[in-house]
């Protein structure tokens, strides 16, 4: 009897010890106090501690030629995106309560952000998100046709990929001045082509941006001058359809 009790004591003691150690281990490896940076954009746009970062481009500046020229890529990545990020980080530093939040949580609650920094978040946080997506959905070996479940969704929603591209280009002309054109998934699961002004994006309206193209002149003027349509036509040759398909799948989970 005594041996059995001692065994039980040891057994449960060890079990409790393992549970405690496991709990500590988990606490040190997951960010229990802050959101987990698991979305495709968060993993690129934020470090594991939540700090906003500009990940290296996954290809060289000249890798998307002839569709997007190296000079445009360099100025766009370093000057424009780099500038938005720098200002965004400064803005967040002014409000430590936002530290640790994901980009999606901040942009998705834009109307509840502190009024003194709301405009900066809209412009610079939006700019950081938009450009992070933009670099990720392009690749040197891109183009061709959509694949996977996304290809079916495009056909179901727009009739064909060709028709989708026509509507997308038409939307690019609807945006007067600087902005973005998007394919989004709305809350009801519908795919929709939209555009936004400045660095606004669909997350600010509760929609998930599956793909988007930058129609600010800084994105195309060096090579295409004022020919926005030619730029959009050429841009399809850079698309990383695997990434777009992955974003489409993610859009169904958020
Ligand atoms: Mn841009």
C-alpha cells in the first residue's frame, strides 16, 4: 500500500512538473499577449516581436523586366515603400498601446484609431500593407493563367480570365489620380473588383484584398509615361499565381 502511494505521488508529481514545463515552454514560443503573426502579410511585414519591417524583395530590381523596369522597382521599393514604413513606425511609436497589433488589426479598425494619428496610419500603414502585398504577388517567372481553386472562382465570378482582366483594367481608369485597383473577397464570399484612393485598402472596409495593383504614377511613369492601361496589361505577366491562390484560400479563413 505504501509503495503504491509513493508511486502515485511520484507519478502525479512528475506529470504536474511536465505540465508546468510544457506551459512555460509554450509561453516562451508563442506570443500569448499579442496576436499571432500568422497571416501571409503579417509574416512579411512584421518581425516575430511585432515590429514593422520591410522584408527584402524576393527578386532583383531588374527581375521583372521588361514589364517593370529596374529603376522604377528600386525607387518604388526603397523610396516610396521605405518612406511609408519609416513614417508608419514613427507614428506607432507615438501610441505604445498599438505596439504588438497586427497590420490587419490596425487597418481593420481605422475608424477607432487615435484621431491624431488616423491619417498617418491610413497613408503610411496602408502604404506598408499595400506594397507588401504588391511585391509578394509578383515574380520573375510569373504570368500565364490563374491556377487552383482561384482559377475556378474567377471563371464562376467573371465568366473568364479574359473578362476579369477587362473589368480590372476598366476599374484602373475609374480611379482618378493616385490609388489602387483590387480584387477582393467581401464578407459574403463574393469576389469583387474595386479601387481605392491614396494608400487606402479594402481591409479598411472589412474586405480581404486577394490581389491589387498600384496605379500611382510612381509605379509606372518612367517606362509607360501616362499609359496606365499599357502598364496594367503588362503587369499580368509578372503575377505569381501560386501566391494569389494562397491569398484566395486565406481570404476564406478570415
Ligand atoms: Mn507605390
